């Protein structure tokens, strides 16, 4: 009689969309597993087709996709991958969002506006996601939009370790580019042993996208090295205006540190022309060769993603990755 072996062991499987396979490859190398081969192509009218080349039944599936431009296409491809996994009987599906697109639309500023960040969470749930894994959400409350576990990872230790190794901490000021990010500046300060903090008084017209007006520097920055922190650099308007305001207020030098290098439109040109000493970002989004410049430093988020995936797969603790910052 043939022996039937029963096994309830899950298999960790990593899947990547086409937006930024290089990041998935880095994560796969960290985990020591291959990426599950996937065919994906576009039909003439832009519709997307996806098929996995191996059985995914019973797997603990992690689907990684960076929401880079064209954002809507990358999101749709990831949704289709999740749908395919659900229909192919993956045991658990974790959607890995190194950069959660639409996160800035997390509330209604005026009547008749969407809450697109919520819609994103609903779409992934409907497609079949059991859990989300994200890095530096625009606001932490977005976690509550998804009906299920959300692993919210922070690039803070990665960025502070790097910046901390390069500056004289005694003459350091952490600067929030607006009043809304002061809490994050405080966490930077704690991680760097208690530096002082400043912020830029910024006003924004919600009817005009990507336009901000920088006001005055609140805090003492004269003769100091300033680190301006932000979750993302999109057109670089916010951050380069902050650099100008700080230098004009007497700062010795300014470093920019941001997690997500969206780098749309004029961003690279603005950063190159800016009086900033160094721009430090992570690779949650792809950065093309043409978008790289001399004082740009790109730190890899892959080890953090890989550690978090391992913890989730092994039912360990993702909180333990935050060095006490849960
Ligand atoms: C705003 O609330 C965000 O945290 C960023 O400061 C902003 O989205 C960056 O956009 P930009 O680079 O286009 O000024």
C-alpha cells in the first residue's frame, strides 16, 4: 500500500510584481530562498495578466511590490497577484508595501473628497490579503484602515545609525519640516542620545497638490548641523524649502533624511541645486541611475523586510525589530 505522508508545514514563498524586482531579490537573498517564478504581461489595452509557474497551495505567501510610478498599474498588478494566490489556495497572504501609495489621502480635508488610503486597504482585503506589511506609513492611523494584522516597520534605526555615525551629536538639531512630524523628530532625538529639535512652520493649500509655503524656523539652529527628516521626498518642494530656511537662519550645514524617495518631476533637479550636504533615503522605491547624484546615499531596507517576514513566518515577534519603539 502506498504511504500517504501528511504534512502541515507551511512554506514561505516570496512573490514580486514587476515594479522593483531588485528589492525582492535582495530580500530573497537575505532569506536564502528563491523568488517564486511568475509570468506577468500587459495586454494591448493595458490590462495585466499574472500566473505563477509553480504550485502555491498551502504556502505562506509574501507579495512584494513597490508603488512607484505609474502607481495605479503597480497597485493593480499586486491586487491581481493576491487574487491569483487566493484562488490557488495559498494558506496565508501577506501584502508587502515598502511604500504605501495614496497614504497622504488619509482623511477628508474638505467635503466631497475620498479617503483613498482607506480604499487601498479595502482593495487589498477584498483581493484576499490576510495581513499587510508596510514601512513608515505617512500616518500610523492608516494601520486601522485594514481589517487584519498590519506590521508597521520603521526605517528609523537604519537612518539614525547611518546619520549618527557621520555627525557630531553635540552640535546636532533634528528638524521636522512641518509641525505634524515633530513626534518623529523626538524619536530621532531619543535614538541619537537627546539632541535638540526644531521645526519649520509650513502652510499648505489643500486644493493645490505638491505645493507648500515654508514659513519660519521654530528653534535655535545657528551654527548647528541640522537633519531634516520626512517620510517621503516627492517633488522635493517641502524639503528643499526647509533647507533654505535653515541655512538662512544660520545653520552650519543640513542633511536630509527621508524613507521614501518618490522623486517625482522636479525633485532631482531641486535636490541637486539645493544647499544640502547629503540626502539620505532608503530603497523602498526604485531609484533610476539618472535620478542618482553625488551626495545621495541610498540605504537598503531589504534586511529589515526580510527579518520581519521571517518573524511573521515563524510566529515570532515583529515588535522586537523596533529596538523598543513599538
Ligand atoms: C507631507 O505631509 C509629506 O510628509 C511630505 O512632506 C510631502 O508629501 C513631500 O512632498 P514634496 O516633496 O512634493 O514637497
